[in-house]
C-alpha cells in the first residue's frame, strides 16, 4: 500500500511540475496525454518559446508542388484519425538539389552556447549533452510536403515544454534514419511523434490557405534504417536521392521516379479449359514419329488395293505358288439362281471356283411376315 501511495505522489508531483513549466501566455503547455490544444504553425513562424533562432535556409513558402501520396488511415495507431505515412516513403519530403534546408552548423553553435538549452534539448532527444553535435550532423535536412502532426517542444524557465502542433507543408526539418522529424529548423525545437488529443481539439493560431484537417499526416518510423531518402525537388518537381546525414546536399543525385508496385496477376476467366482425360480431344503426350507404328489389331483398311482376305490366309483361301500363279486369273462368277453358260477353262495355276452352297434348312423370311 505504501508503494502505491508513493507512486501516486511521485506521479502527481511530476504532472504538477510539467504543468507549471508549460503554463505561458502563448500556450506552451506540456501535454503528456495530448490534451485538447493544437497549435497551427506556418512555415516561418517560430511558435511559442523557441529553443533557438531560425536556422532554416529559406523562410519563404516553396512553390506549389504535387502533394505527397495519401495512404488510407491506419486506425487507432494515429491520433485523431489522421493518416500515417512511413518515414522512408519516396516523395514524402522535398528539398532543393545541393542545398540543405537547415544550417546544421549554426544549429550546433546555438545549442552548445547555452548549457540550459543544451541540457533540455538532449533530455527530450534521448541523448547526452555532449552528443548534440554528432546527433544533429547525423540528421538529414528536408522540407515537409504535407501538413504534419508532431509533438513540439519549447524552452521556458530552464526546462522543455511540450505541445501538439501541425507544421505547415514547406517547413524545414531535420529527420533521422527512420525518416522521423526530429528538429524544426525555424525554432530549433526538438520534435517527437504526436499524441492523441482528447475530443475535438482547440486550434491556436489561424489555419493557412489550403489547410484541410483530413489531409494532415503523421510520420511513422520506416521499418528499417534508410541509407538514402528519395525527395522531390521543390523547384522543378524532379526526383533527388539524398544520403542520410548529408547536411549540405553535396552528394545529391538526380534519380528516376519510383516505380509503382506491380499488381498481382489474377486468373483470366476466359482462358481455355483443360480437356478432360476421357475426351476425344485429349492431347497425346507421344511424340510423332516417321516410323509407322505396328497395329495392335488387323487393319483391314490399311491397303484398300489388296484383297480383303489377304490378312486372313486361314479362312478358306487357297494359297498359290507365286512362281506359277498368273496375274490374269479371272474373278470367280457371283452365285446366281439363273442358268449360266459353262465356264471357260481356267489358266494353269488359277484356283477352282467354289461350288454353290446349299442354303441351310430353316424358316424362310416369310415366316415373320404373318
């Protein structure tokens, strides 16, 4: 019980301290649970309680460009139903070729010159105070291409304050190796992913032209660290590949637009249906051969120029001697009931014609006519 009481006391004390540090006339509040206040921050506006002076290389709004692709909402993982986009998505960010959107060296000088700000900045960023220079130089300067929700941080009374804000498209930021915005260059504020707001938010500041709450995005970490970030040139809409940590854009190179994913092929309903195995149209797996195949049964039509009985020598056909047989043997006369003249003598070697057969005893055809 004592442990629970002590935990509640510590939690209350921390919450009170954060609230006291964040209460300012211009709304620099800490929102551990998101609260209900949402600060609208245009491109060049520093916002409440900036950490440093602006280090953005251009404070002007960039020319209109094609907005980032807007994926479907990802559900409860994103605050207020906003849309989530992985940080490594090509075209999520923009920039100018060979020009860093933020003066990183100047940002380092501003922070290291003030120990209180350096300590607060390091605490929010999850690094040591001595690691600030290397941390900033490891980030990549880019420009937002969509209005983006973040947890922003100001500096007041020697401590960091936090508040939920929407950064206008065109804002210069520094992103990490997972594509997450980490520093806003117009004020030097450290940034974190946003928190969900309680109910309908109260907006501080006037929305800019073209602002639509349904088009605000939330950047989620890329599945794995990226080596290069593919951005859109805000000057001419071409594509640039920028190495992570390249603060000046010295290694920028023009690249081709990303290829959209290939759709999975679907079965064609009009494709031919396989012939059943018992069909007469079943294709044969045998390879045609020039050699004639041996028939399994006598083929009476194999050679229609031969005697039909040539394949059946045992069925009453008298074999002849090929040396004495004549090719002029006449065909035997067909059986007939009419008297016939006496046949002419047969040439030597010709077979004698069969004697007329006597019909067997039995009923005549007229028996079935009654």
